[in-house]
C-alpha cells in the first residue's frame, strides 16, 4: 500500500467531491443468474461461496479503480486484491478471513479451503495486511433478501458485496446481490461495469 496524489489519477474530481461527504457510500442491487455457477459447484464438489468469492475477485481485477482506496484523508494504491469472507467458528461464533485473489481458480480454491479452515479454528481475524485492497463479502443464506444496505462506519471504506439465499426456478437460479462502494473510489459507470462483468464471469466460470 502506498499513498498516491489524487490529482495524478482519474479519481481527482471524485476525491474533491466525496472525501468530505458525510455519507460517501453508494449501494446498488442487481439480480443475477447463477444457474451455471451452481452447476459448477455441484459437478466439481466445491463450495458455492468459494466460487462467488472468486467471481467477485475476477470481475474486480479488470478495473483499475479496485486497486485504489480512500484511507483516512488519503488515496492509497494497492498491487493486490483479496476477498474477505465470514467464517463460522467451531465454537459457534463468526470470524473474518482474507483470501488473496489469484486468477488461477485452483490456487484460489486451495487458499480458500486452507484459510477458512484455519479461521474456523481461530479466535481472531485472519487479515492479510496492508498489501491487499480487500473486498468484503457476506453471505446471509438463511433468508431470501432483495437488498442489503450496510452501515457506514467512517473507517472501513472498502467495497462490500452481500447476498442472501438463492432462488430456484424451473430453469434458472437467481440471486440478488448488493454492492456497496465509496464514491471516491469509483463512479456509476465503473460500478455498473463491474456488476455487468460479474454476470459475465458467473456465466463463463470453469473449474
């Protein structure tokens, strides 16, 4: 992680407009077709949540804005992405776990299995540190949710992706997904571009 001058980036105007905003977070919701994703999970015996996390990282990696993040009053640049997931611990609690993103889905899957298993046994969060721009996720699969608006804490500016229980139809499985981001990090064209790219990844993912 290193500080960069916003004036040298495409985020210069957004930095001026939104860094002092009392509510700089934006939430968008889109219904996705995850029929293919569920089929891949079943055929290969892998977790759907792992595939969701991989797809989010794969889509985000195509946009340079995901490698920048407002931290405090500065704009920081990152070389790597990570996906944070919530893990149920062995004692019935929850823990958070960062998984480094790799475009190699088998490497990502191996890291996911190893790190989430470790997080389930730990009593503290597994964070990768400042070398990674982390995309938060939360899967609330006990309820069919249409949308989730996360709280704004003022110190956690990272993008955040949330979903609930998927909906099985006769021919398709759909899932509404909420995407929250700091307006300094990206504008509408980038955020909607990411959301459209995510659907493309869901359709084409292979394991």
